[in-house]
C-alpha cells in the first residue's frame, strides 16, 4: 500500500470517528482545508507512528511544517523508521 493511501485512509477513518466530512483528498489540498482540526491531526500523527513506526515531527532541526497533503505524505516517506 502506498504512503498516500495509508495516510488518506487513516484521515478518512478519523473523520468518520469525529463525524467530519472531508473534501476530496489530493496532493495539492492544503492541510488547513481538510476539515481535520488539531485533535484530528494529533490522532493522525499518533496512529501513523503506531502503524509505521516513524514520526517526521520529532526532529526539530530537520522539520519543515507541511502545507499540503502531498507535503505531509512526503514527510513520512522521507523519514527513517
């Protein structure tokens, strides 16, 4: 399964749990326009760390906050487990 599919599937699961309607999720969609709030993103990062064994946000020296879903996906693709 691709990283994009893993992340968007988890986003959709969280949205269902929080009763949030997501727009179509594509690379260019700004994260702020996904409909997920800070709780939703906290759940997403925690679940992805559990599932993937990686968290690209733990090293502040290398971290650049992602603007889009594509940036978010690449952050996970580029960090070592």
